[in-house]
C-alpha cells in the first residue's frame, strides 16, 4: 500500500571535519529521512496528544549538539538559504519539465531496489496535515512547530489549488515531531495511522538509520497505490530551527508526490546539497504542475510528457 519512502540524506554532505568528529565522538545520527478543513495560524491551545515533556537522554542531547554544529557549518558555508532563489539561480521552462520528470516520476530509492519507477503520484482527496508530538518535545517547541506547519499548509494550498489544511485531529498526513527517546511513541503512532505498513518501512521510521535525519512514507490503497490517501512524516526533535524547517518543507512536499531528489534541480529543496532550506520559486512551479488537473496518478512519463508541455506553454493574451 505505501509505495513511497523518502529520506533526507545528510552524511555524504558533511565536511570531513564533522564526519571525523562524529565517529570519534560516537554521535548517533538519526534519519534525514470532502471539503477542506480550514487551517489557522494559531495552533490548538491543547493538542489532542499533549503530554508533559521530559529531559532528554544523554544520547538525544549529544545528537542535538551534533545537529547544532552541523547547522552552523551549513550556514557558515552560505547554505540553508531562505530567499527562494535569485539572479544566481536562473531556470527556464525546459529546466522545469526535465526536473519535474526526474523528481515526480521516480522514487529516490528505486536505484537501491526499493520503490517505484516511472509513475506519477499525488493526492486526489483533501490533505489534512496534523502535527503530532513525542513526549520529549517541549510545549513552546510544539507551538512553534504547529504554527510553522499551519503557515506551510496555507502556502501549499495556494500553490496547488488543492485542499490542503492543518487540523488538530483526524489528519490523513501525520507530521510527527519526535526524538530518539520517543521510539515507542513513534511506533504506536505509525501503526495506528498506517496499519498496512511493511516491517522494513516501520523499522526505518522507528529506528531511523543514522545517515538520515527526516523521512516520509506515503501511499494509497492496493488498487490505486499512486493516488495517495495516507502519509506519515518524521521530523527529528533534536534539530535546531533551520534544519528542522528544512526537514518540514522537504518531507511534506515529497509526501505530496515530489518524491525524488535530483542534483540538477536548482534552486530547489529537492537536491541533496542543502543549498536551500525552504520551498523555492522553482519548487512552487513543480507543485503547480503536479496538481494540474490534466495530470493523473499512475501516469507514465511518456504519457505525461506532452501534457507537461501544454501546462508550461505561455498563456495567449
């Protein structure tokens, strides 16, 4: 049922000094892997899953220090940009079409023998994003994350012209903010929301490999797996603000159907170079194309290619 697993990879982009420090210090990297409900910029005053946060374990605290160091290094190198692209990142219609084909029609883990190739995936039904918090996440951080998700949901709804909202409960796209100390909580949440998830995907969400730091799993029913109906994204609670936001922007967008990364895509968050932390103008075009009514879930690249040209054709005055 759940055909797409997307992870944000980090280890290959670490500076050599950080990689060495990581192994010497023994830091454990976590995974970088009907009518719409109205969303609100004000998060619920008492989320359904509100629990009292608890102090982090030594392992979680060490991971948080590592991510803080990583974020600072990326910022120092001019990465994690939030400007959406500019004169230094030009792109044209051909770039959008080529990048869309690479990002929307291929699963980033297909080359590893997992996932699917050559079929378009997206939601046909309303997307209800729900923030879920592990016991280790402090109340102030929960409010910040919920507000960020609400703003992002509104932006995504405008871009796609598709019903996308943030809800306090009953979501079909759960965004779980949880740390290393919340594994039992994550397992129960995933199994409750995705009862048909396979053991490998479940284990990746609960015991996320150290080379990744956020992850999303999305899919549809057996008879229409490319028409997404459920998704779960995991955002590691140990992240500081910039890498936390980068995870949220990328994993939610990939859970909408832009499930691959491409080294040619620029300016884009769908590129493993960490140049951008937020959705860019280029990525907005990809989402607009993905949710154009002329495209349908399950379409092959060959079938969709002439339609993409029609979608990107300039409008006659």
